[in-house]
C-alpha cells in the first residue's frame, strides 16, 4: 500500500534541493566575483588570470593583462547550473599570486606599492593579509547559514 502524501514529500525534497542549489550557486558566484575584483592590480595580469573549472584545478595562466579582470569574471559564467555534488575550483597560477595573498614583499618596502610585506591595495578591503582567505571564510559562513 502506497504511503499517503508521498508525492508531496518527494516534491518538497526536490524543491529544497533546487533552492539549496540556487543559494550555493549565488554564494560561489558572488564569492568568486569578489576574489577577482579585490585582486590587487598593477598591470592587471593577475586579476585577469583567475579560472573557474569543475573537477580539477586549472593549469592555465595565459591571459593578457586586464585591469578589469573581464576574462576572469566571464569565466564565472562557465559555472555549471547544478553546483551540488560538483567540485568547483577558482584557480590563479600566476607565479606571484601567493606573495600577494600571503605577503613576502620586502619589509620595509622598497617602493610605494607595498607596506609590511603586503600590497597596499588590500587595505581598502580590510584584508591586508589575504583577500582570498577572507572571501573563502565569508563564503563558508554563508554556506553554514543555509
């Protein structure tokens, strides 16, 4: 004998899954966008070399300089509609990305662009010691609050 109301339960489960997917997609898209926009810019090569991939991290780093990061932002548009059960990576393989994130510039600074070993461009974002990590923490908190 079928359980009465089972169709409604199945519909509710499907709706919850779809709603969760939409929320996760938005968190990943917005978080990736913030990571790209907050990337310190000199000529724009690092900002324009973020790659969104699924399954495994990208090994690419061949984009030209763009202070707007247009190609990186466009890369976010390749995110699969269904993010649940997908491994999604946002990768930047520029050789100095780790120095930007973790510091390591000469301290005291030899120029006007760095302070305390970090890019001065990170200060307006209140993340003088890593904008990627701060965005990932914000994203994780949003996921936990779902």
